[in-house]
C-alpha cells in the first residue's frame, strides 16, 4: 500500500507530464519524478560448475542441470528542490523486490525478499562559478572508477533471489561528499554494504577518490579505500601448497587499497578510433602481513566508417594469489567489484565460480550494431590461475563454508589452465523503456579443472533471455 501511494501521480499534471508520465511535478523550483523497473529472466544451465560437485566430492544430491525464473521490481520516487542561490535539496526513495522460481545455481529454491534500496537526502550548492559541492546521507549507489573495487554495494541471490539479475546496487549505509569543478571530482565516502543476512560479515569502509575527466572522453583517477572493520575471513595457502587452506578469521579488517584508473581516447589519424585503458590496484594490511596487487590493460578499436560499427576489444587482467612458499599473504581482495561480463568478470561462466583473486585472463570481444536498436557481442576468455597450489575461491558471495559437498574454497590446482569461456549476447532496444537481452555460453574446462575433477570434466553450457522495463 505504501508503494502505491509513493508512485501515484498528483491530480494536477503540468504540460511536461503529458509526454513523460513519470514526471509528476516539473516547475522552476521543484521536480518530482517517479522511477520504476521490472525484469523477468529465464535461465537454463547444464553441467553447472563443470559438475565438480559430483566429480570432485562425490556429491550426487546436487543437481548440475537447472532451469529457473528470476523476477524483480524496483519502484521509487525522487525530488529536487531548487533555490535562487543555485543550491538545491534532493533525495530519493526506492525498494527492490526480487524472487527466484525454481532452483538456481547455488541451490536456492523458490525464494525472494523485499528490501530498501536507495533512501537518501542530499544538498548541493555552487560556492563559486567553477565549483559545486554535493553531500548526501543515506543508502545510495556509488561506483568508483571502472568498478574494480567499489561498485556493487548490494548482495543478491540465496535468500533474496534474482542471482543472475543482481538488481541491488546501493550501499546500506552511505555518507558521501563530492566536490566538482574544472573537470575534477573529489569524492569522500563512509559506507557499509547491503549484505545478505545469511552472510553478513559486518563490513564498514571509508576513503577518497580523485578523478579528472577530459573533453574527449579520456579520464584518470586514484581511489584510496580503508576497511574500518570486517568479520570477513581469508583463505591462506597451506605450507608448500600441501593440504587444505588455512582460514584466517576477520582478515579483511584494516585493509588498505590504492586503485589507479585511466583511459585515453582521441588519438590522431588512423588511431582516432582507438581507446586504451589501464587499471592498477595495490593492497596492504600490516595487521596480517598482506601485500597484494591486481590490474588490467584494455584496448578497443571501432571501425566507425562501417554502418554496423564493428568494435574489436582485447584485455588482460590479473589478480595476485597467495604464495604457498611464504608466510606473507599475497591474496588479492576484490572487495565490491562490478562482476558483469562487460566490466570485471573473469570469464562469462567462470565468473560465477572464481572471484577476482588468484586468477588471470586474456579476453577478446567483438561487437556489431546491425541497427541502432540491435547489438550483438561475442566474448572469449582464457582463464588461468595466477599461482599454483593456492586457494581459488568460489562464488562472488565469498562464503567460506561447504555447500552441498562442494567447497567454496579450493586448495588450488597443479595446472594453471582453468577454462575457456565463449559467450554470445544479443541486445535489443524494443522501445526507449523496454530492453530485451538473450545469451548463450559455454565454458570448456582446462587441465587444472579436469585434474581437480579426477581427469575429466564436462563442458558447462547455459543460456538466458530477459526483458527489462525501465521508467
């Protein structure tokens, strides 16, 4: 009932609301806008996780062939109240309801939740002709840089449902201040993620981000992140890599991270359609003697003279793993990265298995646009372990427990080749507010996975089709 009231338009509509039904009020001093998202996603998987549950652990109860349906909705309302002094109050209220019908890849069945999403109030002002200050308090979405470490503030799947959709993004607690001017944005933050109740490790972090944006799409930035407190554990390789990993409780607490990100566009001549990007991260934690690193180089080239705008991309990304021959911890902590295939996923299917720690991958992509509404993208990833006999961690939920006989932490592999992933995706803009996406993928296990499975592992196949309404 409260949601219906929240989204009901006022009785009196301005001229603008006739063309935009979600624009409830639009005057010189006040704007009130409704927001609504709804999505349905049908998923089918065969030989989930290369059937390691049975082949590696002997568990015959886990069903490696599943079909399920995901649904989510996100209604909300936002406002901005402007003043003559070029200042304004603004805010937003939204909630996410999600549900999974059937049994998903992590064995969650017929489950879902309704949770608050964004619930913030903010104030912005221009204190000179060039500079703008904005502060906000309350749950809100925040992504730093390309999303290597700070992007996904909300958790999905398990008891919340919608594992693949992952509609939750906002941080559960957030105090954010931004100073913007002359192409430079400085962001200070104090945040806690919206974690699953079944896996709440009580994280709290703060930090600072400094970013410069150029006129041709180029940018450069540096983020500093400090984990104030956390109950999250780390796996450490057994001495010499022989035996089960050692679990270090509360290991993430007091972690520090520096993340540089940059992109260059607008080259001259034949390279005018080339873009180059670099991301680097260094982590340290003196409390547990941790030193870790990760990074990515990425390039894209577009044939802009062709009507289909073909774009070829290559990237290489690597994240350090723990060295079993040292007492120091070298395991990279990916924190709250963006795990979608177009950003920081290590492989298409393999990203459901391995978080961005102790893995590396070579990635190729080819994208065409037959029409302005249709896009087809082919992706390939060659995935390898960065360090042999060092823990590989299963699932972005980073749970250090056993689920249906399949450990979420693997002791390591003796052959670095983990998988080769192929993924073809089709996107169509049905209308400016309706989007259709379909995809087929296959993951071919490498020698490292085959060895862990006893010498043989089947190909992991899957597909999905979804429709999203966004107003």
